[in-house]
C-alpha cells in the first residue's frame, strides 16, 4: 500500500505514481512552506522529492517511466 501526498505543482510525480502504483491512495494537499511535497508513504518508509525516484528505481519499477519525472 502506498499513499502519495501531492499539490498542484507535483503533476509529474502524480502521473508516474498513477502508472507504477495504480492502487496508491492519492491525497491532494494545499501547499505549505514547512512541509515537503510530494510525499510518498509506503511500507518501506517515507520518501519526498527526488527520494521518490530513487525508491521507485530500487523497487525495480520500469526505469523508462521513472526517468520521465527526473
């Protein structure tokens, strides 16, 4: 199970998560200055920003799709 917290500026990550983790819960949040966005919460940990791409690569998800967001 995965939860993605995102805001309007996170369209690239949102699209990638929809493709690679289709059962992820997607939660749109208002942008705040003191909270990282996007934030991916999984059973493996919590990942923000570029850590999300590293996590997806580690999990062996299709690298061509992961590279699109970098």
